[in-house]
C-alpha cells in the first residue's frame, strides 16, 4: 500500500477530483424537531446528568 507521501501532487489532485472531494458540500439546514423528539433529547440530557452525578458520588465514596 502506498503512503500519502509516495503520491505526486498531480496524482492526488486527480484522485480527489475523481472521488468528488473537491466538490462543494451540500448545504445543511436545521430541522424542526417534533415535540416528542425534543422530550427524548431532554430526557437523554437529564439521564446523562444523573449518571455523571452517580459516577462522581461513587468515585468520592470509593476514595474514602
């Protein structure tokens, strides 16, 4: 397998052009979430916060 340094610059440019890496990216737009999706993400945030507290409590309890 060839390393990146083994390629000539013109070979890299042609490979990137063939693969479409030089094309501009498609625009990304924010979508409006449904209410149940918003609730799921808030529940996930709360779950993560509670788990961080549990891990912190376990760490402090384990160091005593």
